[in-house]
């Protein structure tokens, strides 16, 4: 999504738009074709460019599929290397016969303010010497024409000789990162590898790790999942920019760590934990949800998971009421906001998912608590019809909290 930090600066996070991926979809069956390996190298003459090559000489009846795209749809120009070494340009969706396929990826140079992960742009930091590549707009895919199905199981290898599997398009995108300092955490028997472009994050480990551990323990209970390990990368960003972001990939969560005059303050850690938990929920939550629900649930539970800690944040309903005073689209309900974003690509409505959406779940959670239940118990019972709640869910929730209360909450937010 485009950054909205410059539109509404105050407490707003510029978090990535997550397509509502669902692990409940029919699993794709790998196709028995030669395994493909994408090799990424740094251009020897231009450090701000990466070269990608794929050995395709064993492939016979295949075509190329465009890379997954986000807001910016700049697809790579592809070159086919023939057996005699000559190269020709090739188009997507046409049958290819090449010894190898090659293309280049231009890199953005990180600004003095730091990297904004929500852009998902391929980026290099020439001072700290790290590289980031997103599958989005960068890694093309291969189609088996005999079955008209994508070839799965391809591996993508970075210059540091680490290879990662290119995920199915039913999963979040692949993120690649190398050149940062790393440390490994064991949080409730789940291995979390932490990358950071600033030593302050690791230096202050004991300031934030206990809270993060409690958050993840709680969230694992609310969102049952089979995730055994994942990675987090912290990118320092100047607090004066007043824009902070994050993104969740299939293998890596990206998080901004705000620095105030090169210091990691209490507020910086608080925001860091908020983004880390929000993006972790995108990894843990395997339910098929519309965008408004997926983002607002992640935001609400990020805030809820911080309750009782020294980093506890403002009540979501109070936060929404304060935000609504200054937000020009505050009278827009969540369903209408969803239509604006998904159908019209009007991302100025996206902040409603974080603020109004979190307040909706907070009020519903409070209403459930008044009846001796809570939202945690209802997460696995959520169901939707398109972007609305299903009739089955509405019937169940009204039976629990009463029709009058449900109408009060739904009319206020939906």
C-alpha cells in the first residue's frame, strides 16, 4: 500500500496491505519437473543492481508468469540466453526454450531517514552494507504448459549462499535479506532469528524480549498455528520522519525501530513491539478473512497483547475517538472502507482498518466479556460471506450478546 504516514502523522502506522492469504485453501500439488534455482548476484560493475539467473535448459514446455505485484507494477525485462550464448528478449506467457533466463533488479538506496518496509522495494544500504529483495515485482514464475499449472518448489539463493523456497501465491511473498547482524531467540520453543541494522536493538534485548515473549505466547493461544520458526528484521528509522512501517512475508517479518537522536527510547520499543506483534499475527492467523478484518484483528490483538506490560498502549476505542476527530473519512463504516480500498484502490481509507477496526473488535470483546465469554474464544468461529460477516456468525453472536447490543456495535462501526 502507499505510505499514509505523511497524510495522518500522529500515531499512525504505515503497515503493509496483506492480501488475505488463507491456508485453508486447497493445497497446491507440486509438479514433478526439474527443480529450479534462482541465483541472485550483485552486479560487479554496479552495486545498486542485482542480477538474477535461472538455469532453464532442462525445461521444455514452459512459459513465464509475471511476478506478483503490489501497487507499483514494474515487471522485469527478461533475457533468454541461447545455447550459442546469444540473448534475446522474451515476453511473458509465451513458450520459452532457453539455456537460462536472466534479468536485473535495480536497487533503491536507503535514504538518510532509514528504510520503510511497507514499500517492499528492493533496497540497498551502502553504509551498513545490507541488501533487501522482495519477491513482489522481482521474481518471475514458471508455468508448465502441459498442465497449465505453476511449477512449485523453486529455490531462490542469495549471494551469501542462503537459499529459500519461493512460496505458493496462496501464501505471503518471499522476502530476502543479507548483510545484517543476527541473533537467535528461543521464545516458547519457537526459534526466532532477529536481524538488525542497528546494534541498539540487540543491546536493549532484555528491555523488549520479555514483553515480546509474553505477547507471542498469548497470540499463539488465540491463533493456533503450526509455525515453528520465523525471522524478524529491524530497520532503524529516524523518529523525526514520523512514519513507521512493517510487513509480513512468508519467511520474514520487517519492522521499523524508531531512533530518537540515535537512541532507542521507551516509545521506540513500544512502537517496535506493536509492529512486531501485528505482523506476527499475519503469520499466525491462517483464517481466510477480508482485508478489513485481517488488518483490524492484527491491530487489535497487537494492542491487546501489550496489556499489563510496561509498554501498554491506549484503549483502542479511546484511540479511535481521538483519531476520528481529525480524520476526514471518519464517518465511513468498515464495509464501505473495504470497498473503497479493494475496488477503487483508494488507500486513504486504509487507516480506518487500524483505528475504527480495532475499536470495533474492542467493543465486541467487551460485550462478550460482559456475558462471561471473550473474543479469544470466538476467533476460530469467525466466518465471512465476501467482506460481510456470515449469517451463521451473526446468529451466533447475537445469541451470545443480544440483538440490541449487536446492532449497537455493528451500526457504530460496520
